[in-house]
């Protein structure tokens, strides 16, 4: 892992490699052209290289002042467990320093982010516009709580009735 470098600019990126990393990680099947648009419209980016090849990516959206959100953290499996992903996140956090940061992640990586100081939120809400198959996959993987789910301390509260 001696040839690992990180790039935080969007110039000279081989977008097919970005799309390939995200596809291998199961995060996105979007085209290289879509990934170029997505990453170019992001506030902060990190690309992880092994020599000349992209092996990891991440991005953040932000208002540049107080709120940011991290998305699309992907690192090829053979590079995991060496602190490379942690460095990727740290480089994104450096670019949104002083801002509140939310992170959207796979349920299997929750503990990893907790080690980095992230805390789970009870009130985060989402709307997903994917296909029925993708929504069913998200339910199966544990991304979504059951519809109308209530935490124990919310039972019987008037504001929790529909």
C-alpha cells in the first residue's frame, strides 16, 4: 500500500474508473458521464489512487457554511482495513470543517463510522425515487425502518399519530 495517493480536485479524473469503483462497491450503476456530473456538482471530493488507478472515491454536498452531507464512499475491497477509508473520510471532513455533517451509509458500516465520531440520528428522514426493485433491495439490506415505525418513547404521543 505504499503507492496510495489522494486527490481532492476534479480535474483530470478518469470517470469510468469512478463508475467502476462505485459499481464494484454496490453503490451505483450510473454511467461514467453521470458520475462526472455528480462529482463535478459536489462541494468536496476525494479520489484514492493506487499508482495511476482510482481505487476509492467519496464526495460531499455542502452550503459552504454550516451544513454538509457525505455520499458515495467507496473503496475497493482489497484496500480496506489499512486506514485508507478513514483517510478518505478525514480529507472530506477537512473540506467541510466547522459544518454539521450528515452521512448516508450502508447498515453494515455503521460501526465503522461510529468509531470516527459519527452518531446515529433518530429523526433522519428520506425519500427514494428508485425503482420498486431498488426500494425492495434497500428494505432487505436494512437501509429503511418499516413504514410508520415508532421508537419506544414515541408510542402514544399525539404528535406521532397520522
